[in-house]
């Protein structure tokens, strides 16, 4: 029976790869072979982005591990295995291995995609590309081990360690400089199809007759990997039962909500509780706009981890949308990905919309019209966008498309307000919808759950691309028209909630 289950899982994984993953990988590979994409991959800016991204892997792993660690079972298995004499290095070894495998395979495939684009597009030699793929897999493993460390040490110490490791990672001797130098070696050796293995190794590892930072960093990484491999069993044994059970219950609640079609409930299972800064007064006098801004800011400060992740997400989303400087497939993908990430990252700063929607669905006890509450709560995310996105774009680049990410980010505030009035899943969508290809009610529920994400991607793509092709006035008009239509749709949703 176990062999049949394993064989079916292998068949199912192969079918998913052939049907869903392979066409997507082919589409991305073709997009990366475009001249604009090759110019982006071989530019110093991409190497700098890789340096920052690789330096953030271990710190982010530490912080993610405090909420959802890599060594996790279901609540029943956690209680059962946590109450017997079996060491946790044996009972939790399997889920940790699955996490390592998933992270390593996903990162390795993405690195292979980037390396293959350079091999086919500009004739990069295979030796540097293989080194880049191996370094990516090793960095993913270190990220999973860092998540295990965060699962062990808890939130406060994980934040201190993450800040220290982040500063070390972006230093000239950190993992970011090492990883960026590997990609620089790949790009620097491009165009040498006829080179042999010896010359490729010599050019990749040698620098002015001596060892380069790549070789020194590789030796240091081998030592760190060996130390991490030895320390994993001890870290597994140090996991506390209460922390494991709390994370297991969160994961189970999120899985149940996702299976029932409530994606917002799945994300709410991981929402941080407002336990910090309870003594800071949130109610102040003065103009209503200023008082509401202070309330929303204090509310965001009471969930510092969620707010910090939101700020990082806003910065990364602005940088992604800033890559769309020319009309191309890669620019469109960057605009779509940045818009979706901006929509998700603004969640900690738009909690006031959710409060206004809850107040609109109940009895009127605040004496403020619903539309006015939404407008007042929109001030805080708008201020965050103007400050964070504006500073990010000024620091990163001053190109012609620098204002497009700001416009697209402002549009995401209207999408967040529309998302706040979602409510529960309509019972009509639970009824079967037979068709020639089967029951399509699943697709209807999926579209209903992801409509805000789809709208965010479309508005961000249209706003950014119109500005990129030289139509800034049309881009601004589209932003205003989209915000107006979303305001009408939000009012319609709130009326449905009251009914």
C-alpha cells in the first residue's frame, strides 16, 4: 500500500510538472532570451540586485522561522511525538528534509533558468553557470537552516540576529558580495563558446594571478554548510513542544480555511497579534484627518514584525516595478509581480479599511459616514507610499519610468479598500456548475477569491506600461478612472454586507 501511495504521488507530481510547470518555464525562458532581457541580466544593476537578494536570504529565513518553521507536523502528530521518548532529531527529520528539498529544487530550477538563458543567449560557458546553480542551492539550504534557528530561538532574538546578519551580508565580505561576484563571473565569461574547461576555470577563479573572492567565498561557504549540517540534529532536539504545537495549529487553521475557499481566513491565521505598544495612546485630539492618521500609525506599530515585512515588501515591489523601463515581456512580468507584491505588502497599513468595513456592516455607532471613514483611513497608506516608494525610487534610479511605480502603488490603495469589503463566500458559488469540461464552480470560487489580486495586476500593468510607452496623461487618467470604479464597487459590496 505504501508503494502504491508513493507511486501515485510521483505520478501526480510528474503530471503537474508536465501540465503546469513546464509551459510556464518555457514561457519564462523565451521571455529571458529577448534582447532587453539579456541586456538586463548582463547589466551591473542585476548583479547588484542579486547581491542584495542573496544577503537577505538568511535574515528572512530567521524571521520566517519564528512564525512557520521548516520542521513541522500536524497537531496530532506533534502532541503524540512530543510526549514520547523519541528524540526530535528523529521524529522531525522527515518534515525538515521535505522543506530542504522543496527550497533547494525550486531555487535550483530558477538558477538553471537564468543560467540557461545566458548559455543560449550570449554563449556563457557551462562551468561558471554550474557554479552559480550550486551556490544558489547552497544558499537555499542555509535559508532553511536559518528558519530552523528562528523556530528555536524565538522572535526577539531572531530579529536581533537578522539585523546583524543582514548588515554582515551586504558588507564587502558578506554572502551578498560573494554571490554577486559569481554572477559577475558568469556574465564576464559570456561569449566564449570555444573555450576549454581549463581556460574557463582559469578565467572564472583567477584574478590578477591570485584567487578571487569567488574561491575564498566558496571555501568559507563549505565550512558554514558543514557546520549547519552538523548542528541540525541539535537544533531539532531544542525545539519546544509549545512552539511546535502553536505553529502546527496555525498551519492547520490556514489549510482548513484555504480548503474551504476562504483565502483571507488562511492569511488571518498567521496575522500577528497586537501585543506591543499597548500603552501608547492611539486616540488624540485635533483635526479628524490627523487623529485618524495617528490611530492607524499606532495600530501598525503594535504589530512590528508585520509592519517591518510590509515595509520591505513595499521597497521590493517598487524596485520590481522600476525595472519596467521599456516595453518588453520582462518589463510586463516585473510590473505584474511588483503590483501584486505591493498589494500584499500594503496589508499592514490598510487595517483601517477592514475596521471601516466591519463598522459599515453593523450598527452605526461611530457617527461617521462609511465613505468618510474609508477616506480618512486611506491617508496613512498614501503617506507610507509617498515616503517609502518615493525615497526608494530616488535612491535607486531617476529614469524616465521612475514615476510609474508611484502611480501604480497609489492605485493599490483603492484595491485594498475594495478587498476590505469582500465578506464571506456567497453560497451560490458552492453550487455545482456542470459544463463540457466538468464542474467549473472551483474556477468561479477561485476567481472570487483572487479578484483583488487580478485587478491589482491589471491596473499595475496598464499604468506602468502606458507610462513606459510615453503616455503619462493616459496613465494618470486610467489611475483616476480605476480608483473611481473601485470606489463604486466597494460601495456595492458594503451594501451587500448590510443586506
